């Protein structure tokens, strides 16, 4: 009987949530339908899905504002119309792009995050309920919803699996459809059903009995569970204290050294700041010595640590420029430092200032011209152009390839191009062109191979000559095809490749394949060496990438690109690479290649 009563209560809560948030339910239903269509057609409809997701968040916020400040149905209708117009405006903005790029995803994610924080904050503006209570209610509702959704999906998956195994075959897409319905429809609606109606203009019109029950629900939803209180007070806070001591010791020991360049520390400090701020809010109503000491000490400790992190991140931009990731790290550091100052001095009930700051910084980061993407795009483009101009590679909006660029500048060019291409900005750069391809056009455009730190592979280069590229052999006295490879354990013994005659004299081309002293040379019939080629120099011409993990593949070298030429006062020797492989992970045969060898006797 109790089970039936609980089930009836849950279903009643879901119905009340759908009645309370009708526009939200419509947006969620539309998102679920779009997702279902995407699953059936194996074709993503990201723009529509993101649009409905934003619309759902806007409508939830509008309902919270209505309950707090308004009471007439006309007011609610106006707020709904505003939501629909804003949602249509969002769709028009994203629909002007041919693809849903990374920038769109990040902007949308930040927007949704700001709307969610606003939803938690708006109901308690100038209210008897504090932001801490509203946040705790949402925190508990989120994990309740998550738990129910996971259990429900596992159960439905087992049922589908049993039907497929024992009764009849079920389309494998059934699992995805189940996940779609649960995650897009059930989970958000169930979450909303757990959020109480906070005191506001609308709640004043409820009957006294309804007000009493609603206040009880608010108290129940916003209370800190005993389990969470013990977890925070006696486990998380002590562990965080030890972690903080380790951070402080590290910073103190390395403040004059590698702290400013240690990339590993940045995510640790960001995670530390998030944890401290989150715990300050969650522990705000816990009354014990651990929680009280935490609230008094940690916000003050947070400020200097975060300031150090901000300075360190700013210093790193001198080498890497500003990317949207670095922008957000610095912006979050500023937010955390300001929040730490407020949390150190304002009363606990005023923690809502953190929400205001978070919403303000989030909106700041997506509104041009100070947003993360305008700033990063402008900075990376200026950084690229300054290096190109310094190396005389950019003139009249055209790039001149230059293989002799210093290694540091090669890395800057590679990194900026990688970033601009990742963000799909290269199509708007005139001197690169709309069809610029990072893998096929980089060498031809800049004259060297890009640093491949983010590419796959283990230090390898594979290239071949374009079969349609003509090779000019006029003026040479001999041509021979040579298969050359460096072998680690090969003794330094010479191999005669071929003999040829000119003007009654015999000339010999020989080589050695030793890894330490691989070479090729030309000698006359008196065994006098006329010219010598160090084969490591030949392979180095093509291995212009850094040491590390990278993979370069080029299948269309022209004859000029594939040619290595050496000349002295006795002879000229040219090697044209037909196929060339550099495998630094292969210690036995790291270099190999097939070459046309052309020789001219002077």
C-alpha cells in the first residue's frame, strides 16, 4: 500500500511539473522528437536540438521569474512569448552557419549554464529563502533525478535485452530511443517536479493549507541530508585540507621557478577553486566545527592561490597566445578570486552574490566584442601574421613558402594554424583560402611540415613523389635507382651500386647503410673520391618536424620538393625521393627510401 501511495505521489509530482512548466515540456518533447529522428536516420540535427534545449532553459527561467514577481495569466503569457522569440532568435543565429562548430557548442553550453544558475537564483531574490537553500534543493533534485534515470534506463535495457534474446529480435536502436526518452524527457521533468514553489507573489494566493504544505516541502528540499553533512564535514573537508597543504608547499617551493610554466598545475588549481566555492555553499547551513572553520579559512586561502594561477596563465599567453580555453581559465580565476573575497566577508545568507558573479562572467564571455572567441581569434590571427611578416612570408595578402624559418617560429605558425583550423576560422582568412586543408596544404603553403604534437603516430614521416611530376635529367651523365636504408647493426662496409663511363674513364657510385655513418659517394677509376653525400642530411631535409608524437603523410611531392642536390668543383649529385619513410619508433630501421640518383661529372 505504501508503494502504491509513493508511486501515486511521484506521478502526481510529474503531472504538476508538466502543468507548471507547459512551454518547457513542449520544448523538451520537440528535442526528443528531433533526437529520435536523428537516431533513425543516423544524421545529427544539432541546430534544432540545441535550439529546443535553449528554449527549455529559457522557459524554466521565465516560470521561476513569474512565480517570484508576477501573478496574472497575461504576465505569464508575455513571458512565454518572450521565450519563444528569444528561442527563434537563437535558431536564426546558429542557422546562418553551414555546420555546428565548436564555438557554437561552447557558446550554447555557457548560455545554458548561465540560465540554470539564474533559475536557481531568481526565485530567492529579496526572499526569506536564501540562495544556499535554493542551491541545496537543486543539488539534491539533480542527483535524485540522475539516480532514478540511470536505474530506469538499466531496467528498460534489461527488458529490451530479454525480449531480444527470448521472444523476438529488437532493433538495436531501441536502446538509443530509450536513452533519448529518459534523458531528454523524463529526467528534466522529474527534476523540475522536485523543485518547490518558492515564496513569491504567486504563492501568496494559495490557500493557507497549501502554503503550509509548500513551506514544508521547501524546508524538506533545502535541508542538508545527514549523509551529505557527514560526507562534507568529516571526509571531504579534511581531504581538501591535506590537498591544500600540498598545493601551498608546492607553490612555496617553486614560486621562483617552474610554478609559472607547469601546465599540470593549472587544472588542479581550477578544480580546487570550484571545490572550495561549491563546498562553501553546500556547507552554509551545517553547524559543526569542521564546517565553521572551513567557511572562515578556505575563502581567504582561495584568493592568493587563484591570483597566482591567474598570473601564471597570463604569462603562458606570451608563448601560446590567447585561446578560448586560456580565456576561460583566466576569467574563471578572476571570478574565483572575487568570489573568495566576498565569501570571506559577507554573511552566509548573502552567498547569492556568487550566482550573480557567475551569471555576469558567463554572459561577458559570450557577448562580442569581449567574448572568448572574438578575443582568441583576433589574438591568434595577429600572432600568426606577425611571425609571417617577420620571416618575409606574407606580402600583398599572399604567403610565400619559407623552409628556413626558425624552429620557434615554425611552432608558433603550426599552433596558430591548428587552432584557427579547429575553430573553423581559416575559411575567412584571405591568404589561406576557403579550401585550405591542414593535412594536404600546410607544406605547400608554408614550406615546412607542421608541428604534430596533437596528431597521431609515434614520430613518423611518409612521403612519395607525384607520379605526374616530370624529372629533368638533361645535363646529367648517369641515372640509377637506389634503395637506401639505415640499419642499426649494419657494419660500415661499402656497397658498389653501379659503374658508368664518360670520356673513356670509369666512375663508381657506392654507399654504406650504417646508422652512424650512412653515406653515398662517387669515385673515379683511380679510387679517388669526387663527391660524398651524408644520407642523414638527405633525410633531415624531409624530417622538419619536432621530436615527439607526430605523423606526416604526403603523397604528392613535386620533383623540386623531392630533390636533394649537392655540388662541388668536381661533380654534381642529385637524389630524387620516390618513396621515403622515417620511423623513429623503429630503432632497427629508422630511415628508408627509394631514390633516383643523378650524377654529372664536371
